């Protein structure tokens, strides 16, 4: 009986699950085959297919009573019925939906998404927010930082284990793989953002901030760096978008067909806008481009919404994942402005020793006011940082609602506050602050910089030192800095003391005075900008005597003011005496005695201009510029020497112009770092006060040096110099047939370089040179450039070797007949870069 029962069950199940196959061809009214038509069951879209190049489809499934949906963007959707018959064939004609595709011209056989993208490109200028005369809005911005425990390297330290124990108690603190992530930073801010076009100007006034982190909230200006909506601003209407100092090609760039493939997937309503849904993928898997989808409005062909992520195989270091989600809204004037922006990035593969780092940013813009112009002075005034008025939790909860980031789900602030109480975390954050700033912070006083605490060289011998500076806890406007050093071989004390005072914060005007007695190599004698501490400290090690050092006794009185957010003016009055500590002498004229010491009294006027970027005033009253690599920095300096004032020996004038830019975009074929310097010195001066061109005798590549020029090989009193390095990213190595496959693993990048200088030294300055010093010691001869022949070297190299190293091959093209000239050289360098 059981056997009979099972037999009937088997028969009935086969009848109920009868397989049928539907085939057919889909065409338009002109009987042109339609490619990519969606064919699916009305009750279950998962049972479906699409038509091939000939408009033919084939669909096999277990029979159910249903209808077949034939759907294609731009055509009226059709439903057809089918029977139980095992094989059925259909000829289907779709009617054009004139209302849906009005205004779109699709070439027969063309990808229908292309027609829509062409319309987007045609309407870019109208839809771009930069077409507005002006706008302003309220902006809420939040940034969260996390690290995970990868159970390797630093994760095995006591501090990471202690933090993980606290974080694992909160289930929401997990990454996509379920591993515990530890919050290390959360920053919120509310600001008022203003924009003006033609000429383009912007300003952001931060009204309130809320920052906590493991040692980071006390870092100089860290809170200001992490506030404001400019940090999380992405305009897809630009052809290239600078993200993490890398230029990504926008999916609606003018050259869109060269970079992307598109698929028209659907048409849907988003709020009150009917939109085409378009998938996008890069044509080359290693390009800096996006994968994702965008929603294009039918009415004006604008981006309503976009969700993209970094191409997973893009040639970019350490970034495992990068995602951007952006929602836009239409203004009454027609342009579209950002409403909500979500940004996520995961930094990994730096080393197995270092945990992964996660950064999430959320920006919301609201209350837009359009085309209400401000006075010119409004944008020329630098806004002051907020006074950090304490806002209660209700203030920030208003902005966190309808948000998916962790801060809106759990109280990350309390978790970070609990982490701060752990003894191992306290020790770690203190060490981190010292390493990052160079100073150990006390109440009102910082001790450091640690790079100044010890040096050894052949002139001073062992040189211990110490230094300090006051900080904002003592005064926001007054600063006192000082340092001491003592050489056990030369038995001389060196020191520096500096006092500065902010006298006005409206245009941020500072005055100061400083006194220095210090040994410095010639190359550092004529710089007005502060040099990095590590660079200065490294120049005091080993054979200092070969760097033609002088004991500098210098007094400077200075004033600095921000005339506008883009323009800084500086005025210096300085008196300095240079006493050589290497064989050196000069003659004022042919009949005068040899002299060694140089005393000058100078006035210096300097104007520095740089448009754009997010300027941050640090707690030590210095300023940094974030995101300003899109424009060059232009600095003009005029120096005037006065004879007879405070012992000054020379009357002279010196003018110079410096134009430089980092990461400049070049015609869509990579980016470049460049510097153009020009100067002229009027008057007779000994060579240490002239332009000593920076040569390089080390195996390390220095980008703003002449790498095949010997140290102190050429000195000029007039010159024009160019330093240019072009980074092609993966443009060639990702496409050359012999390297394309290998570079999927190597990720090498091509670099080309050019360093050149034209200049010379007038006869009156050559006459001041001497071949011997007062004791009769031979002085290494100083050479000058020929008026008719520039110094030129070219280079080519490979960057991103093992993600850190760069190797350059340089060829010196001129002055090869000079003694010890280096026609060819190989230089290496290392840098952490994306």
C-alpha cells in the first residue's frame, strides 16, 4: 500500500512541477531587434532573462499559472499569457513610449544608456551648483574613526587588547566580517557655508563642535581640521575629483566613453522625480574610477542620487574600500545642490603589523538660500574658529536622526571616554602626541622638539640640547619659544629665543621678535620660511664641515597679517652676522684685505598668495592649508640691505618670485609637482648671500634639488629655475602589452622629471671670491653658470615599488666638462603615498 501511495505522490509532484520553455523575439515597430529587454514572470522577477544581440530570449522554469512581462526602458511594458505546453514561441512587438523617451535620440543598435549620458553631459553646466551666482546653507558634519583587532603586530600590544575588551561589549561595534572595531575618534560640527561664483569664492563659519578621541582632541588644531562640510564635498559635475589626493574620473566627465561602460537597468520614481537607473563600471579595471549606479532625472538629466565605490582593482595603495553616497536636490533656479553625503573608507594592507583603519563621514546640508550676494569684504575676512560653546545632547540628537552611522545608534562618546581611563591607553596617547607633534605637553608648557635633544658632527662633537614653547593653555595670543644646545668639541653655547603676540584676530595680525646664535649650513642661511624640525636636525649630524657652515648671530623683528583669506603679507627687519667655521674669505674690492665675517642689516617684504583650500589656524597660531593643491602658491619677496645701519656692510636689493604647486592635474594624463623660482640680486655681495643652487651628493632623490649637480657647484646672482616631476599613475604601465598583466600585481607607476636652471654671476661678485682664507688654507672654488647655457638634467623612474619605494634614473645634459661632473645617476626615495 505504501508503494502505491509513493507512486501516486511521485506522479502528482512531476505533474505539478512540469517544466516548460518559452522562447521568442522582441522587436520595435520597425522590426528592429531590441537588445537587453527584460523578460520575467509577473509574480517573481527572479525567474527571468534578457534578450541577446538578435532580440531573442529563452526561459525555462517549472510551470505556474502566471503571465510573462516584457519590459524595456523607452517602450510600453507588455504582458503576455502562456499555457502548460512544454515549448512555446512568441513574436513580440513593443510600442515606443513617447512620453518616456521624449528628447532622447537613440542610434539603432546603440547602448540606450549612452543617449541618456549624452543628455547629462549637455545639461552639465545648467545642473552644476557652480552655475549659481551664490548660495548658502546650514551644514552638519560628522567623522568617525575606528581600528580593528587583526590579532597581529600592534594588535598584540597591551593597549589594543585592553581597548578591544571594552569595545566587544557593544554588539554594534563590528565590521562586515564580524570583527570587533574600536572607536578612536568622533567629531561633530555645525557650520554655515557660503559660496559665490564668478569669481569663485567660499567661506565656512563653524558655529559649534563636539570632538573626542584618544589623545587627538588635544592635538594642535585637530578639532578644526575635522570640522566643516568642505572636508566631505564631492562634485561629480567636475571632470576630475580630488579624493584623498588622488584624481578620480567622474562618471559624467566629458570623456565618459573612454573611461566607463554603462547599462540602463531600470526607471523608477525617487521622491517626485522620475529617474533612469544606470549602472557604471570602468573600462580599465586599474583606472582611478568608480563602480556603482546613479539615478538620472528624466526632466532635466541631472544626478538625483549616486552610489559608487572605488574600483576594487584600481592602482591605489592601502585603500581597501571607498564608498560615496550622495543625494541631491533641485533649486528653483534649476541647479542641483547636495543634500546628504555619506563617505566610507577602509585603510588596510599597510602592513600586517598595523590594524585596519575605518573612517566614516556624514554631511547634511539644509536651509539653502540661493543667489543672495554678499559684500566682497565678507569673503575676504577670515572667520574665527568657534569658541567651542558646550552644546547638550539634544542639540546633536536633532542632527543624528534618520542616520545610519554608529554615532546615531550607540553612544560612541561614552565608549571613548571609558577607553581614556585605561592606564595603557593613557600611556599610548601620550607617546602618540610626542611622536606626532615632537613635544611633550604640560600645563601651559610644551617640552621639545625631541629632534633637537641630541646631535653629533665633526665641528661640535656631541651636542645635547633642550627646548620648550608655551601653549594655548597659558595664552591663546602670547607665545614664548626657546631652545639651547652645547657642543662639547667647540665648547660653545647655541640658543634661540622667540616671543610673539597676536594683536588682532580680524585679519590675524601677529608681531614678534627673535634672537638666534646657531651654527647653520650655507643652504639654510637665506630662507625666510620656517624649515621642518627634522630637516634642520638631520643637517647637524656627521660631516657638518662639508656643508660650509657659519655661526649665525641674528636678531629679527617681524609682523605678519592676513590681508585676505588668500593673501598673507610679512615684514621683517633683521640684523645678522655670519662667522665662518670652515675655510672662507672674501675681498670687497681688488685692493682690500681679506675678510671673513659678514654683517648685514635687512628689511624684507613678502607677499604670499594661494587661492582655495580650507585654511586652519592651529592652536600655536600657525596656519595650514587643507585641500589647496588645486591652485599654485605664489610668493614674492623683496629684500633690501642697508650699509652703515647696525654694522651693515652692504647696500643691495634682492627680488625673487616662487610659484609652486603639489599634485597639479595635467590634461587628464596624471598629475605633477612643480616649482618655478626666479630672482635677481642688485649689488656686490659675498657668495653666502647669493643664490646657492641645491645640489645632491647623496643617493637619496630630492625633488626640489638638482640631483646630478654637486653640492655648492653653482652660485648665481640672477637665475630662473624649474623643477618638474610628472606622475602618470598607471596610464602607461597599465596599458603597455608587455607590462599590463604584470602590473596587475606590481602596481608600478611611471615618473618623468626635469630640473633646469639658467643664471650666472656678474663679474663684480666674482671679484669678491678668494682662493685662500686668512690662514692661507685653500678654499674650494665657487663656480657660476654660463650666461648662454642652462644647467639641465632629465629623469625617468618607477614609483610605487612595493608600495613605498621610488627609483629614478637621471641624466645630466650640460656642463659635463666640469670637474667631478656626474653624467648619470640613480637615486632612490621612499614615501607613504596612496
